[in-house]
C-alpha cells in the first residue's frame, strides 16, 4: 500500500516541470540563460576562460575569444559543442556558434536575444597607445633598429614594431606598471613578477617537489615543506599524480618485488618502507592494474583473491 505522505519532492525535478509549464518561449529563454551560466561545466574551465559566451541570437551562440589558435579549434569542434549545449539544455537550443566582439550593453530583452551586460568596459590599450607621441630621439632609435636590413619592407616593419613597443612601455609606466623583480620587464602593479618569471618559478618549485618525492616517496605536505617551503597541497597532489602515472607505465602488472614497484606503492599510498607489506603491495597494484604495463598473456585475477571479502577474512589476514 502506497504511503499517503511520500515526502518532499527534490527541487531538481520541480523546477524543470515548472519551467515547462510556463510555455515554450519562457522555457527556451530560461535554458539559454542556464547554458550561459553553466558554460564552464559544458566546455571545461580552460575553454571557458578563453572563450566567453556573449549571448544567443536566432539559435546561434556568439563567443568572444581572443586566442586565435583556440578559436580555430573551437570552430572545428562546432558540431560537438552544439551537441553538448543542446544536451545540457535538454532541448534543441542552438544550431551553430559564431565569434564576435564583446557585447557591452543589451539592446533588448526578447526571447531571440540573450546577452550578458559587462559591468566594466575593457581598457582599450591599442587606442591609448596610438595617442602616445614619441620624441625625436626615440623615433631615430626606432629608425636605426632596422637600418642594417637591405629589404625596405623589413626595415619599415622593424621600425613600426619598435615604435609601438616604446609607446606601450610609456603607456604602462603611466598606468603605474613596475619592473619585474627578476628580469626587469614591466608588469601590472598588483603583481611582483611578470608572467614568464612566474611560470619559471612555478616550474622550478614543481621540479623541487618532484625531487623530494623521488627521495622520499611517502612524504606528505608538512614533510615536503621542510625542503620546499612554498609547497601547497594542490601542487603536491598534482606532482604526485603525474609521477604515479609515469611510474605506473613502467611497472609490469605482475611485478611485486622490484624497486620501481615498491616506490610506486609508497608514492601512491604515502607509506614509509616499514609499513610496506605484501598485502598493501597486492592491493595497490590491483587498484592500479589498468595503468600498469599489461603483457598480452596477462589474465587479471579475481577481486577477492587479492582483496579479502568480509570482516572475518580481514581479521585472519
């Protein structure tokens, strides 16, 4: 006999039914906003940062992407993106994508146009750079840069590029940009180092963390910080995962005694050598069996031949 009070219905099932009851135009507009709000869940964090959705007009999703390489890749992936968007919206919402400039202000709030109004207008570096007037000395310096080139076109392009660089440096100084602490290149005032130096320092820090894990595979974040003070749990987990993947591809699935296999288990389980038992070796290698090197004649063992079943078997072991 069914219960008379079955309980509360989850919100995830109430909202779609309510939206559907408001009619097709309202449902289409709702899911258009839904797709734009959850753009990162559809295409991933990297693509979402590089390609910003501007809105939907006449079943075309407009994107703003400053990265020309990624723009070409997204253009080739257009069919897959359309399928992902329509599946996420659970209805045929768009039929294609297009790339455009930023939409600063919405012109209408109709069903056919879903736009995002940007709160702050981007600083136009190109327009402000053109207003910078170079001195005669700077102009002579730019003209002398390509003086050794025989081709007049190359000489002129070198002069233009160097002049633009001088204008940009002066504009950055007016915007309170300061020299990088490592290389001296101008960087934004809120940053101490330029992007190149930050990337180099991050790679050096990651290399130092990997070296500690090679020497002490079972080390945790507190122990790693004794050698790399600015190590973070996220950085440690990323480097540990990368090293586990690399080491697992070199270890045979039936190998339980070699130094590489033991290092792999200590690295994956964070176990010191004195706690490394045969049971832990078997359990860990069984869990990593899909990442290990698998010979053609390998036959995977049954799970309960490796991992005991039930509490009684665990106590006996």
